[in-house]
C-alpha cells in the first residue's frame, strides 16, 4: 500500500535549524572580519593618513621620475578617492590574519583532527607567502622596473603618470606577485588531496618552467626585468612546494592510514 504524498516523511525535516545556525555563525564571522578591517582602517586614517599611505605607495615611482616631475590627477575627485582606496587595501592586508582566523574558526568544527593539522598551517603559510610576494614586488621589482623604464624614456618626454592609472598598475602587480608566491600552497594541496603524486610533479617541472615564463609575459609589463622577477621565483617556489609536499603528506595522514602503513614499514 502506497502512502499518500502528504503522508510521506519529509527528508529535510529537522535540517532547517542546523542550516540556519550555520548561516548565523557565518554572518557573525563576517561581521567580526569587517569590524577588524574597519578598526585598522580607522587607525590608518589618522596615522599615517590616506595621503601618507599614497605617498608611501608612490615612493618607488617618484624616486625615478625626472627632477621636478610629479604624479597628476585627471579626475576631479581622484585626489580624495584614490588615497581612500589605498587605505582600504592596506587595512585588508593588515587585518588579513584576523579575517583568515574567522574563516578557520568557521570551518574547523567540521574537520577531523588530521584535517585540522593540514588546514591551519596552510592558512598561515598562504598569508605569509602572499604578503612576501607583495613586499618583494614593492621593495625590489618596482625599483628595478621604474629605473629600467626611465633609462629608455626619450629626453623630450616629461613623465607625469596619472594616480588612478598608477593605482591600477600597482594593484595588478601586487595581485600577480602575491598569487605567484602561492605556488607552494597549490602544489602541497594538490599532492595532499591525491590529485597528483610527487613523482608526477617532478615530471611536470619542465612544463611548469615554460608555463611560468608565459604567465610572467602576460601579467607583467613588456620588460625583461619584471618578467624574470616573476618567473624565476615561481620556478623556485615550485621546487619548494615539491619538497614541502613530501613532508606535509607524512605529517597529515589520517590515523587509520598511519596504522595500516605501520606494520608494512
């Protein structure tokens, strides 16, 4: 005897409350992350101020401009909006550890112990590597790049870059170098998830080198210095990722996997 459609048990019965509670927790985590960014933004707004942050960001370019040359603003509100955008970007970078901690706190309760051992180091290391990539771009690449450009600039041209165009350029370069320094994290995750083996990663080495130079040629300006500055670290970080993957896989195995392999060893 078949049940009437209205008499059949609801497969989703009892799942509404846990789902809503997860949404509430996600909302609270997002609010805390936004508060952290807002607090840092307020602090940076008063010191070193948005104008001071823009001067700091523009320093590598200004140092290589001809004497007396400055950046210009072609939009009426650019001198106000652009420094605020930079302050917001800096606030997010400074508050990034808090933001990632909120992400970690949200997903951690649903993970096994050996998975927690994997996620936390990845969150910390990915944050550090991204910031190192941004710092490498600012302190090394910009100086070499702007010096190279000025050496080839005709004497009849007076450089006066627009501040919005400069911000767009800086953002592109920061993202490119920040993400390129995440190569070890990608390699470790792929190896740990079993998508590829360490042996396959070693075999793919020559292809990755070609790919790194192609990516560098696409995302960086058409100059040799910035392309090499992006491609060479990517290749080195790929090797570091292979080395880290071997160690990481051994230390984050599930308990049952370790027990099964113990007697065989």
